[in-house]
C-alpha cells in the first residue's frame, strides 16, 4: 500500500470514528499528511475534502435521532433511556435494511450507524448528555439581533439626569459607600416585579426554561421549587415570581424585548426622585409601606403597598430583585459616572454574552423575610447567577435598542433634563 493509500485509509477510519472535526483538527491532519505520509498540502487537502468529513460544524444528536430537547428533558431517567433507545433502534434497523446504497449526506450507511450510536450513547448517559447540552446552550438563547421595543403600558419613564447613589448614614454597610453622583440616560422600568402569571406565559412559549428542562448551568435545584406540574399555585398568579435564577431572569427579559436594570438604574428608580431617603417612603421604618421582616410571612401580590414618587411598586421588600451588574465591594461606580455598569465595558456586552456570565450578580430591594435595615434603598446583596431562592425575583427595564436612552428621546418621548 502506498503512502497516499495509507493516508486515505487513515482518513476513512477517522470519519467512521468521528464524522465531524474542528478546523484546528483539520489543520493537524493536513500536517500529518505532509510530514508522515509525504504528501503535498494540496494532495492532503483533496483527500480530506473528498472524504466527506464535516469540518467546523457540530452534529446535532437530537436532530439525528429525530428528538427535541424539551421532550427528552421532560422525562424521568428511565423513560428517557427507553425513548432514546426506541428512536435509535428504528433508525439503525432502517440503515441496515438500506444495504450499500449511497446516502444523500455523503456518508455510507456504516458511517451513519456510527453517528446513530454516538447520539444514543450521549443522550442516555446523564453526564454526557449534560456536557453535550452545554455545548448547544448558546443556540437555545433568544436571537439578540431582533431586539424590538416592548409593550410600555405597564412601565414608567425615569427621566434622564443626575442622582446621588449610595449611602453614608449610620446604618449603611461598607459596600454602600461612598455617596456619589451618577448621570443616567432616560429609561423605562416595570411598575412592579414580574409575576407568576407573566413568567408562566414565558415558560409556555419557551419550555427549555421550565423547571424540568432548564440546564443545570443556568439554575440550581431550587429553581421554580414552589411550582407544581409546571405551574404556580393557583392563588398566587399576581405574586412576584421567586426561585428564579439570574440567567432565567435575563432570558425572560429578552423574550419581552427588555433587559434587567443596571444597579444604578434600579437605585435611581427606587429613590422616586428624592435624594437621601433610607426607604422609598422616607427615613423611618413603616410596615404599612412594604412587605418585610416576616410581617406577612410570605410574598404579597404586587402593587399592594403604596408606590414611590415615580409611581413604582415594591422597590423595598417583597422580593430581592436581580440587577445586570457584577457585584463589586463598594457602590457601583462602574466604568463611568455616566450610565455605569460593573463587570463589562457596556450593557450590550452583558446582554449579548449572558450565557457566559459566571460571576456574582447584584441583588437589590430586600425581601419579605428580612429586617427593616436590609430593605433600605442603598442596601446591596449578591449571589451566583445560577442561584435561586424563595425571596428572589426581578423586574425589567427598557432603554432603547442600543441599551441606553438615545432611541427613547429620538422617538419623541420627552423626559426632564435633570432629576436630582
């Protein structure tokens, strides 16, 4: 057998074992053809191209077996194995019956059966399946190219201008210092936290984010823990969604054409146009103004307590709310005193790379089960983006297609130039 024939046999064996290779692997096999088999680069390239190996792509094992991710993830482990085995067996037997006929995709039937075996072995093994799903997860996120303006009916316009962020009062923690001036472009914010009913609508259209389907990368075991049969308790439709991770909150926000607020946006909205207050209503704790310190013993329907000066509800108490920023020890000064963001150079980067986020994200507002000192406007908290708990929810903002307020003002919506 000549060196050329040996190289062809090597590539054929490679294709049988792995019908898809990366571009870096392709370069390595070309070098091997030149250095070990004495071929020119052109000869090695022609052999590799003629082999039909898929270069630079990824075999979709769900597509190979004719299965959907949501179907597989909704089953228990035993049923999942049976389902995959049944799909594999049907396709494998059809391939055997086809004999030696050429396939339209360029594979031989023997190579196709190897792919089928890889797909089955991957999807019935919990560890391999989860690792494989993690490689597909970026494709499961929503298309960021189509970022359409949302329905603003239940949102409030926060005017452009400066405000004083942080706190130096006697109850302030170290990460609330120093008080500093921040300028924000105009933005819209939800009047209330996202409710169970609103989140259920999202789940119904995007089942990959349901309790049984969501990837372990983007959630923990407490995700939607209070739900049963993929729905919230009947009496809690207007209660804020809880047990929801930062990643899931980001996915919901993108589905609605919005995003999570930056920490600075959240604090400006919470202050309601008044500087220096400890709470959204003033400087003194008042259980008639917010749900905190186990006063009720659980979440309350959104909008049950009085709104702040911007006509926004539940900014203090009820549930902690996720923010866009990474947490840093020290108030969110960020990259600039104008539209600050922590953890990236821009809002857009975090929105477009949310799958890759692993650092702790900021939580604001306190919850129904913590004392008054922790529902102060300036108080800060943080958790991992996959973390969820029965005191954590979120609300969304919209600030134009690019992430800040230029489009809001150019669309003819007026805002006050200064708000201090």
